[in-house]
C-alpha cells in the first residue's frame, strides 16, 4: 500500500485531480473532460452521476470514470463491489480510478485485480506521467488508441 506519499485530499479534490491530469496529458489529442455528468440509471435504478466523463468528439469515443480516494479506513470500502458492478453495466467503457492508503486488504486486492479499476495518483503541480499514473494511461490508450503516447520508443523493435 505504500504506492504514494501521504496527502490530505477530499473525494471531490481527487476527482478534480484526475480530471486535470487527463486534460493536461490528453487534451492536445482531442479529449474533452467533463465532471459530474448525469448518465442514465445505476444497477439499482438510481440516477447515475459519473465523476469524470472523457470524450473525443471527432469519433464520439468515450469513457466514464468513477473516482475513489480513501486515506483512512472508512466506508468507501463497502462501496467498491457495487461501484465495479455498476461500471460493468454501463453502455460505455468505464473504470474506477482509486488511490489512498485507507483501503482494507480485501478491497485493495479486488481493485488491483479488476480490469475495471486503475490506480492513479498524479503528482501536483506537474501532472506528469509516472509509474503512479500508468494504470490509467493504459486504459486511456486502450479506449482511444493512444498506444504511441505511452509505449517507450526505446522498447521498439528495430532490425
């Protein structure tokens, strides 16, 4: 769990950090970032509000991102199984972006093992790509075809 330095952050602060990171890193590639977007119903028929919605207008590809930050033990643990099931039921690709030190072992294992979850904690103020952002970078590359943005040129095979 020692993946990041201790930091004080609210849920909305984490959502805004993720939105800022995506805008900073991928805005020039045509991605438009929205926050708190109403998007249909949840799996229990409540109105769904997506934390971060990212769209590329040129081809209408999109991804819905739920943001969960927990730095101390708390109730966010209980929401993770539901949040993952709800993301799986969306009509668009979705992922749960998480960070913080307060996750229980079981929930952290569930997050680390889920193809719908990505650890991400961008450094402020630089918002640069790093080991702490690569899981989200991979999901964005798969969704929008940005592989050349994240694959290291030094690893390219050449004869």
